C-alpha cells in the first residue's frame, strides 16, 4: 500500500474524519500496517495493550469462554478501534481477539495515540463521542436482554 492509500483509508474512518491532512499523514507514516489472515490470533485475553488498532478492512471477534463451555463474543468491523478502552483505563483486554476474516489494521503506538488526544481537541471530542455511543448501545442491549452489539 502507498502512503496515499493509507491516508484515504484513514479518512474513511469516522473517528479520523475531522483530523487535518497533516495529522492524517503523520498517522499513516507513524502507524504500522498489520495484516492478519482469517482465524489468526491477534491477542490473548488478559494482555495489556501497548497500542490501538484501527481496523481498515475486515472483521475481528473478541470472545470470552464461560464455565459452561459456551463463549460470549462480539465483533468489530472496518472503521472500528481496537484496544482504545483498555489502554485508556490501563486495564488488560477482556477477551481473546481473533481475525474472523482477513484483516488489515493500522497499529498506532501508545505514545502516538495519547499525543493525538493531548494535541488535537477535535480528536479527543470524536473519541469521547465514539466511546459514549458504544456505551449507550451496550447499556441498551443489556437492559433489553439482547445480545450486545
């Protein structure tokens, strides 16, 4: 992939749409593009993330086995962030993360992610809205007894 195509992928992610072109270029240059084939293990439950991933293409699954043998899981797809919540609250991941399809992601090191939060108010606001939206959907699903999105 070229720098221009990486920037185009980032522009398609709602969270990054408000970033100035210079910051998108910085993300594309400082981020590391990672590919995982379908079925690949991305992270084990309990690991402390040192980065945030932006899913550029594909779908991942976060799962947690229950004592009954059944695993609870949910999926994240193109445009989603992965690892932001445990990184922000300094907690380990709550589930095993695997690629459900071939996945292309941009890895943003911890320092870069926090630099974006500190230096770009629009990014901090966009991330806050994204987190609030996820919390709202999960709370609504739990209260209605639905499978969480």
